[in-house]
């Protein structure tokens, strides 16, 4: 069941719904706020919208990088599994 959370990101109070649990929501908010602080520290004198866009782009880049790694690992596991099945079948014969 979804629960309503009051969060604060980029100095803005926002109400969100999530069924992920308090700890998860807190971790996500902390992660986003850390990314925002990192961008604000490294890119001074940009407006809040630019900070939000850069944070979203950085987080999306991390997501796609990790998604690619996950797919590579899954393909490797499938390949190894097929090799093991083939070896087991050879041993049985």
C-alpha cells in the first residue's frame, strides 16, 4: 500500500507517494540531495532548474551504465550455464 511522504529536494518541499518503505524513500532522497550538492559545489552560479537537469542527467547516466553492466553479467551467466549443462550432458553419455 502506498504511503505519502513529505520530502525536501533542492530546497523544495514535495509530497510523494511510495510503497517502497521509509528507509528506501529516505535513501533515495539522500542520494538525490547528495547529487544536487555535488553539482552545486562544482558548478557555481547556475540556476535551480539547471541543477535539477544536471542531477537528472547524472543519475540517468549512472542508471544506464549499471543497467548495461547487469545485462552483461546476465549474458555471461547464461553462457556459463549453457556450458555447464553441455558438460553435464557429455558426462552422462
